[in-house]
């Protein structure tokens, strides 16, 4: 990448692996940060997935550190942040990518599933921000990118109430941080992916459809552009928001969905 707009910065990416072959949003974001000049701490519950992301970065001449951690456990998040500081001395970018879906409305969703979705999708971001914000405040600067969803602002065709609620919470959580820390040089923004073609959909979304080809065709057709987006659409948005190009952008919900959010149905 010719424009190394993140040169000298350190990006801490939670959910930096991929759940399957190809490019997930977190994996692409980690590599995009590195290509823009940042050192990357790739954190994932799956150590091998994090290592795979780091190998790509290092093979391209970038600096990367693999950390295995469960983002829902405070001690493991603290250890991941400490590892980042020990290796690179600071954290300039916090990228929260971890998230899960669940099928069903309030009646069909069990209490256990509801709690699990809230823990993974919302509590995880609370824990990472809890650990990273003091560092950014001491540095006098920082950028936080929380991956939300189009589902946080509108019906998307899926009946998954826990997911809708959790991603709406992510938006408001992020806005609160954006205002509370704006005067301290810290920005916080959400990215709202729409229908994306990533390994995640084949693992977690396919149950909403019949055959795989059926799912892919339906998701392409649902987008105004006639195709789903991909992980690089999210990664490029993240690099922009993390950079000084976006230095006066704070507390936004950046929708990356091909225009689906403005269409009534």
C-alpha cells in the first residue's frame, strides 16, 4: 500500500482470525492495518487462526504479534493488552470484531442463548475498552472501531432478536465513549456491515436458508448492488476511520451495505 497512513501506530485487533477459509472481517482488517503501516496485535480465541493472520502480515514485511484470548474473560483481555504493550509499547487502534448470531425471536430464544449473545457481542467490547481506554488517555490519542451491524438499525430479513438487541447496544455504547473521551484525543466509531460474503455466513447464517447456493443467491439479490460486500469493504472503512483522514469523525455509525439501509424492503 503506497499510502501508509498508519505508519508507527499499533493496532490491537480482537477477532483477528477467520472461522473458515478465506477472508473474514477481522482478518482483513488486521492485514489492512499492517499494509497501512501499523504494527498489529492479532487476538483470537483460536490461536492458529490468529497465527495465520500474523503469517500473512509478516510475509508481507509487517510486524505482528499473535495472542490467544477469550474476549469475554477480563483476565484474558488484560493479558492481551499487556502483551501488546510489552511488545510494541502502546495501543493506538482498538478494533473489536468478535460477534455471533443466533436464530429466533424472544419466544424461541433460550435465556442461555440470549445471555451468550449479549456476552460475546456487547460485554466483550466493554472489557476491551475498559482495558485500553486508560492507555489511550495516557497517550492523549486513540481510535476505537467497534464492528456493529446493519441489524442494529433495521430489520435485515432474519429473525434473530438477541442479535438485533446486542448490536443496537454496541452503537449506543460506542457513542457514549465517543463523547466522554472526545476531549482526550480519543475517537470511537461503529462500522455497520450489511450482507457480507465472509466465512462467517457459511458457519452461522446458513441455517436460515436451504442449500448453500440458495443462500448466496438470496443474499446477492437482497443487496441494491446485486452482490454482497466482502471483508475488504469493512477493512478499508476501518483503516480510514482509524487514520488522521478521519480525525474529526467521532461517534458515527458508518453503514457499509451497498445502500440496503435506505431501501424500504
